[in-house]
C-alpha cells in the first residue's frame, strides 16, 4: 500500500522544515539509496515527495512558499 496524497504532502513539508534549502538534495540522496537497494515502492514514494518538494519550494531563497 502506498502513501496517501496527504502523507506525501506532509513528507515534503517535513523535508523542507528539516533540511531547508537542501531539501531537494536530501530527497535526491534518499532516491539514490532506495534505488541502489532495489526498493521500487520506496523510489515511487520519494519520487512523489520530490514532486511536492518542488512545488513547495521557492528556489530563489530556499524557503518554503508557506513561510514567505
């Protein structure tokens, strides 16, 4: 069973809260680790999280759009 849309948004927001401007790098690292481990479900989940992080971040200043 995969993550709900709400859970994906929550994970993306948490990644931004914890890692700030480096959230995209954190997500990329997780994707790399999961890919290397052959965890296809994990990869799919983190790809969805990556898309939400991309939507939530303002890359000009590395701050979540909700905090601007």
